[in-house]
C-alpha cells in the first residue's frame, strides 16, 4: 500500500502498489502515511465520548454479612 497526494494537494489516497505507479505518472506524489492518518482517516471518524461511569450503591456480601451479625 502506498499513500499519495494529488497535484493540487487536495486529495490524499491509500492505494495498491500497481495503482500507485500509474498515478505517479499522472502527477501524484508519494507522502508519508502519517499525513493520511491526520487528514483523512481520523477526520472521518465521529468523535465518541465515553459514557460516564455511574457509582454502584449495591452492598457487597461482606457488608451484608456484617449488618446481619450486628442486628442479631
């Protein structure tokens, strides 16, 4: 796989080696994969916020056991 940038600099594509050689003849140039990651891959993903963890107020078994012993 190769990462290439169009002549006008607006389009970054990830393509196979065979297609890359054809596009190179048309004027595309090779660029680092990190450029594609920053400008294409990470931009298209929607940003998902992690749900906040709610506190669980459920008593543990040991707490329940201690309460039963204290109430007897």
